[in-house]
């Protein structure tokens, strides 16, 4: 029986590692597409002789810390006023309603065409708000911004001229980060998002494959939305869903890596986990909904394969969880030997772990965010945090597979406010204010994650006692990851000043974002280079 168990365990081990290697290999393919097409910068086909009418849609739900900042920044966008219409799509149930109403009145007094549309019921969540707003406007082009974004004054003119190509249905700008340097947690989130935007979105677009609208900081052609079937809310990632339906309908998308619209990253680990859970669950819901159609209607095999890899990417959390919980206890029983090390463990590291390291390293070097040495210091922490999200994100995958519906849970935003100050970037070792309805709903799963942090600590100590030093280091990595997302998460959110090469600039990105509203808006969009990407 023991021999049979060993054989079954080894078979399961191989299947799990081959699966993870396949997901890792997909990252290497994306890196290859990025490298091969890195110089294929999207070129304007032409320019409008007369700028077309544009509607800016601002979906808002209980955003009292950031709503005023958003509306004021949008009010300073450089676009002919007779061709600009602004909709504040407000589903709020708190003081945000009054804040939005006051800010809209102020813009109306300045001569802008602005409406505050408040829905009493949150039917369809964000998709429902956008659908309602679109029915009330006649503009051919719609620019969408979430509440935590701060656009540059010239953002519309950076995007709209790409629509002189009649086949272009959507143009997406890259996300920047107002509070990147605020804490270790925001720094890690920024790296995760940079990998998605700087490398993956760029690679997919320039190689001619499908990519997705990211829910904000993008402009749509109205007809593309209508021909794709409109906004639908049967998934909680309405942006990903619409993106694939529109591209299947024949519309072409453009990603502008060099146009950046900055936003606020979640300050607390709970907000990050909530956001990741929503993105993971929604991507699997979209995968289940659209994958059969993609294989029927996509124009070629390469597009079908790349779309499948994109939509199914978050399935990787299931084999990762199986590996973490069930794989390594058996590996501790005896020396694995050179045979298994070379045929199993080394390829696993190369394709699964090594591909992740290279993927995020490239995203930082392309932007010249920091040196190779500085980035390498952060990558082990990045890997640990990714491993620690296995429980949180696996729950999202399983809920989607079971067809369990869940509400659209907003990601808490503080606008940089802390217990001692109201400006992002000021103060050290403080946490932003997140109280009442703006706090993250607590989950009992945090106790499971805390237990796993202890579990892997014990395994690491056991590995050391047997002389398995490499395995011990890996166990400590996993233990650290689960600690981060449970009992030690608060430490990640503390404001910090750079040490060991992570030097804070003279003016933080948050400060530049605030300056953009007081001056000419140059801090929001820079002309430089949905789950954990």
C-alpha cells in the first residue's frame, strides 16, 4: 500500500508540475511576442480635422474620499466644450451623492456640460450604470474613468485620433500608480500591474491577438459596444466580457503603452485580496461564457489558442494550491535525488518560477523603474505574495466553476487619507483610514491562511533538519506569503521611506497626481513607456 501511495503521489506530482509549467511557458511566449514586436509602436492613421463629440462616463459607488478629485480633474481636460459631455454615474448610498452633486454644480457654473445621474437601485452594478448612461447620450465616443483615476488634461486628444481608422473599436491607455511608493504593498501591486500592462497588453496587441479593455482609462466607439451586444452583467468582469465580444464581432483594439493615466492602488491587504478575488472569479466566468464561441468564431488557430491562454490563466491557482498543500510534505520524506531534481524540479523552476521572475523583471527594466539589483530584491517578496494569494484566488475559481453568483464588491479607496494626515505621501509608518462601509469585509479564510503560514514554517524547519536547504528556502517563501495575506498584512500597508535602494523621489507620484489638479495636469498622464496579472 505504501508503494502504491508513492506511485500515485509521484504521478500527481508530475501532472501538477506539468500544468504549472504550461502556465509558465505561456508567460515566456508573451515575453517573446513582446521582444519581437517591441518597436511596433501604434501609429496614428490620421487626425480628425474637427474633433468629434466625446462623452466621459464616471461610474461611482460610495467614493467620498476620491470623487471630488476625479470630477475636478475631468473638468480640466483640454477638449472643445461644445463637443464634451460628462456623466457622473452615481450609484452611491452615502455622502458621495452630495459630494458629486456639489462638484457637478461647480463645473456647470464653469460652462461645462455635466450631468449627475443618481440611481436609487444598483441594478447591474457598474455594467448597469454604464448601460444606463449610454442610453442617455448621443456621442459616438465614450471615455470611461473609475473613481480613483486622475487623468491628464490632454488625455482625450491622445486617444480620440486613433478612431480615424473605422475598424478601431476601443483604445486603452496604460495604468500608472499615484501611490506606488506609499508602502511595500503598493510597490508590489505596481509591479504586478506593470507586468500586465507594460509586457502582456503590449505583446498581445502588437502581435495581433485579442487583449482586453481594463474597465477604465479607455475610450470606446459607441457602435462597437452596440454591435457586440452592449454592456452585460452576467459576469463580474463586464469589461473583459465586452472586450472579447467586440473583438469577435470584428472590431480592432489599440493599446497605448506610452499614454499613462495614474490611479490609486489599494492601501490595505484586504482591499487587494477583494480586488484579486473579483478579477479571478470574473475572468473564469468570462472564460466559461465565451470560450466555446471563441473556438467557433475566432479567425485563426493562433487567436483561439492565445485567447484561451488569456481567459484560462487564473485556473493556475488550483494546481498551485494542490502543490502547496499536498506536494511538499511528501518531498520532505527523503532526499529527492539527482534524477528527480533534473527531470522534475529543475524544469518546474525554469518554466513556472523562472518565467514569473523574468516576466516582472522585464516590466521594470523596460520602464527604467529601478536597476536589476533593486528589482531582484523585491522579486522574492513578489513571489511570496503571489503564492499567498492561492487560497483567496482559488476560491474565486471554484465559485465561478460552481456558477455561484456574487455582488460586485468595490475596492476601498482612501484618497491617501491617514489617521494623522489627509495627503497621500506624507508621514511615515501610518496606515490609510478605512472604516465603516469603506473597510473590507472580514473573512474566516484569513484563519486558514494564518494556519498555512505556520504549516509551511514547520515544513521549512523540518527541511533544514534533513539538510534540504533549497526546499527549506522555498517553504519559508510560502510561509511568508500566507503570513502576508493574513496576520502580517498590516505590516505591508505601513507607509515607508526607501531603504536598500528603494529611494523615494523628491516628489512622490501621489503628490504629482495632486499637483495635476492644481496646475496643468501634467502629473496624471505621462509620455513615457484582472487577478494578479
